[in-house]
C-alpha cells in the first residue's frame, strides 16, 4: 500500500531583508494565509540542493531534488533540459540553446533589447512556426520550438557543431543589447557555430519583425515579439575530458551560476588532486561517456609496513600574534582552504560569500587584512574594493584570482587593491603577504 503526498517546491522564494519593510524579507512581510495553512498541515524545510549556502539555477536545483547525482550535475545544461520538456528529438551532434522571444530594436549594427520577455507574450507557436529549418552558414539548419509563454528552444543541426560559445542574451548587462556570440575555443567547429548563431539573430529579426502577429500586437498596444535572445548552449563534448584536470577550466555548457551568463568553472579540486598525485609519483586519468557516466582512476606507489616514527608531520607556519582576517570568496571549497591555512598560521578569519555581504560586514567590523576573490556573483571583487575605498576603509586588500590579465591587475590596483595572489593559494603565499601588509 502506498501513501500519496504532494511536494511543493517554491523555487527562488528566498530573498533579502528590505529596509522599507522594516528589515523584513518580502515573504516575511506578505500576508500568506494559504501558504501558512499548508505549512502547518505538512512538513516544511529549506533545502540546499548542491551545497549549504550556495544558490543554484532552476534546472540545477530541480534536477538535484529529483535525484540526479551531484557528480553528474556538470553534464546538465539548460538548453537540452528545455528541449526534453517538449520531447524534442535531437541527435548527439546537435546543439540546443534556451531562448526568449523578446522585443528588440535595430540600432545601427546592433540590437537593443527593449523587453527581454516581449511583454510576457502567452503564445508564440505562430511565431516559431515560421522559424523552421532556417538555412545558416556552413550547412547548418536552425529551428525554433515554443515551450511556455515567451520561452523557446533553438535547435541547431549540422555537422561538427560545438557548444563552446557564449550567450547572446544580455542578462544583467547595461546597456541591454544582444551580445555578439563568440567562440570560447579556437577551433573550426566552434567558429562555424558562432557564425551560425550570429547569422540566426539577424535572420530571425528579419522574419519576425514582418510577422502579422507582431503587427497585430502593435495595433492593439501590445509589445511585439520580434527577436530571439539565446543562452545556455547544449552538450559537454568529449574534448572537455582532457581539460577537467586544468585549473579553473571553463565549460560553456556546464551549470550556469546564479548570474546565468557567467560560465561555471571546474575549480581547483581535480587540478590539486592531479598535482599531488604526480608529486607522490602517481597519476590520474578518466574515462567518460556522455549520458552514461564517468570513471576516475588513479595510481599511487605506497610503502608497506611504514613505522609510526617514519610518518611525516607537516610543520605549521605560525605567526607571533593572532590577526583577524576577512575572506571574501563565493566558492565554499576555496573559502575552506583559505580558512584552514589562516588557522594553521594562528590567525582568526571570517568569511563573506559575496561582495554585498562584505560591504555590510565591514561597516561594523574591523580586520587586519582582506582576501578578495575577483569573480563573484553580484558585484565583483574589483567593484567591492572600489566601494570599500569610497567608504574610507583603508584595510589592505589582497586579490585572489586564477588567471588575471595585466589589464585586470592594473585596474585592481587602480581601484585600491594592494597585492595579488594567484590561485591555488599556498600557506607560504599567505605568510609572505601577511608579513608584507600587516
């Protein structure tokens, strides 16, 4: 016998306190008798699908809650998820992108995005019907399939396509214009796909701008849906397997961060693992089959019957005085590593998960040194540094990044940073920077 239950997932319901609401969140302020009744008669909880305190995008969170293993979440891209939602049949070589029907306006050589949801148009099937098998450069065909309201799927078919491309959607970019799709890898397949997507942007506008439905909407005082903006391209290809051991490898079609248009990085975990194994005389490799699974294999030479007095104990690098440090880092693992290094050197540390939190924290707390990650959700490390200097906070700030350019470093110093550490951070890096700036 089975018991029936209803699971209600309130995606993205959490919010921050608002000053005009007496420091309450919108949910706390709202009158919600129906939700209150459901909560009282059922079981409720706050779920962190990926890691505690780490916000995830909708498709990532839903997939994890429905049982997808965290080890496989990097294979999930929003474009194919949207396609699966409408039972769209695709081949392994195809590239799928998530799209919005939008209201755009031609401005010389670019398109302004006036309404990225086209007035939240409710039905776009007539519009997508005229965007079938559009011929693009390099013998690539494009078809658009409506999903719900203003949402759609762009289906690219052809040989040697690549998903190593950027979005055309201008999420949180000002001024809001359709972005020129560019290649993330210098390969022929990627350049072909880029050419096709950029050509499609113009072609779709030419067709939709003349569509009778849009003319009718304008006459009725409604917002036309005369363009398409695309993001979250499809599959992870086999060539990515060789890159997973590189520090901060970017996957164009992996999980998108809460900012949507920011590419997910593989981070330092596998890179550190590989480096440690090689230093110990070992090695690591992987075999991955899309939609099947991934196997990691490592070898490590070991000695038998190691006596207790032969164990190697690492000396901790310590400081004479306990100093309070602030770590501004959005990645939990990186923050944990930094915290441990500082603890080993007899320092106290606190962590701010983003720039906004750091700004609030530094209004009331004082630290001897600030470690600032450059790439974070919301405002970046550079912007946070600039705001801190404008607030009159003179605490030394050390930038943390894996791949800063000379131009970016120059901007960081200009905005008020004092020093740089290139990731992965080491205890010796920290000891030197503390001695230099504190």
